[in-house]
C-alpha cells in the first residue's frame, strides 16, 4: 500500500521529515523491545509515523523531551496492539481424522471478527459509505483519524455525550449491515 501524506505547507512537511530522521531509530528500538522481531518493529515504526501524521497538530517543538515521549508512547501502543493481534491470530491445528490442517479461530465466539475476515476491504468501505453523512463523518473521524470524542464534538458542533451515543449507534448499525452482507 502506498500512502501519500498531504501537508498544509512545506514547513509541516519539513517538520515531519525531521521527526522521522531524528526519531526513527529510537522508535524502532522501542518497538523491537516489545515485539522482538525486526520486520514487525519496522511495521510498528511505519504505523507510528502514520499516527504522527494524523497528530502533527499536537507536536509543537520536535526537539523537546515532550515530543520524544509522545512519539515513544505512540510506538509503544502500536507495538502492544501488534502483540495483541498476534496472540489473537488463528491457531494452526491438525485434524486427527485425515491429517489436514485447518484454521481454528482463537476465540470461536468472536463472530464479528469472523465476519469481517470474510469481507474484503472494498466491501467494508461500501458498507461504511451507506451510512448517513453525519454518522459516517463521526465514524471516520474516530477510527480513521483517531480523534477523541471531545475533538470530534468540537469539530462537529456537538456535545461529547452525543458523539458517544452516535458512535454506539453507528457501530451497532454497521454490525447489522456487515451481518446482512455476509449472509
């Protein structure tokens, strides 16, 4: 997948590039300490910088200890999420009857994960696009742009509680739509 970052101005692009050059090795080391795998640590650093791009507005001074701590926290959280995903991945189990291998979900009761696994990314995008504009915007701000409920409320002119309720309803609606699509 190729990502294109669009910056508001060249100063922001320079700042991002400076952050990458200055902190990539530190973030790699932090991720590697948790993951103990070079390729996964590199993936974690890439994901970290995607999140940094989304949160550039939160970084004032790239050389400050606060900035280093902020980036380190993001890298640690990304690596920990990767560990959780790794632990939740299907286990390869051997079938005793005919010695064929098959995948058995780590949690057979996790129906949502099983359904989503069967849908392609394109199908998921089509389903999300069927939401009304307000619900879709709030959903995208939360899960694509990683904004807090307070930040979404501020941008949408809503109360934080209203955002929480809207997200709950949207997730419920999406679950219904995904179940219908999987049938």
